[in-house]
C-alpha cells in the first residue's frame, strides 16, 4: 500500500530529524522521500543501505534490483573529525607538560 509506505517514510524522516545523520533519498520503493537533507558533497559521507531480499513483489524490486536507502553522514563524520583533533591537542599538551617537568 503506497499510502502506508509514504507514512512510514515520513515517520523515518521525523525519526532522524535531530540526528547527525539522516536519509536523503530512496530507490526501489515506488515512493519518493521528502526531506530537507541534501545529497552529501563527498562520497565518503554517503552510506547506502540495501535490503537483502524483497519481501513484497513490486516492479522496482525484481531480479538484481533491490530497495535502497541513502544516508548523509556529513554531520556525524565532521563530529568524529573534531573529536580526533581534540584528542591530538590533548596528547600534544600532555607531551609539552611532561617535557617541561624534566
């Protein structure tokens, strides 16, 4: 049922609304995803989730074609990079303090 699937897609968008990552597109479902999240500029920020098997018969999910959800992980990856920079600064700070103690 397309109406129920659209409602579930909207529910998914709302679920990820306050998250550092969110879906920005879907393929193979027969409906479009309405979201404010755009496609990431860098390919490494794009995560593709593909279903293992189609549980319902539909034209967009036959043979080797599978339903796919595309996620934008730009915010999550930026936060991870910021944490790594912070860790490096702490380690360098500790090294500087330890050398002045000698």
